[in-house]
C-alpha cells in the first residue's frame, strides 16, 4: 500500500505530465492546423454533440487560436492544477501529522 507522501509525489508528477502533454498537443495542432488531417480531426470532433456540450458552440472557426486554446490548453491546465492542489494537500497533510 502506498503512503500519502508517495501518492502526493505521484500526483505531482501526473500534474506535470498532464501540463506538458497539453502544451505539446496544443503546439503540435497549432503548427499543423493547415494540414488536411488536422483540419478533419479538429472540425470533426468539434462538430460532435459531446464537444458542443463540453466546449459550447463554435464562435468563429474550430481552428482559430482561441478555440484551440479553449479546447486543448485550458482543460489540460485545469486538470494539472487540480492534481497539483491534491498533491500539495497530501504532502502538507503528511508534514502536519
């Protein structure tokens, strides 16, 4: 069984990995947004009902920089911050006890 400290460090590593992957995917999609494959995937995903519920209606274009940030970067930042917050709580709680 893992201790609270080990879980805290694992969550912190997961937060860093999530943040790095989110930025990496955003950079990759941003650089290749003029290719047919990326356009098909992004517009196809944004056209689904699932994406409309999560991200709302498309303001201008699905490949607009603001839309890409809202679709890729912001969820990665939010998830990474949540993981980081839980890990800090676990690491701080272990220090208090």
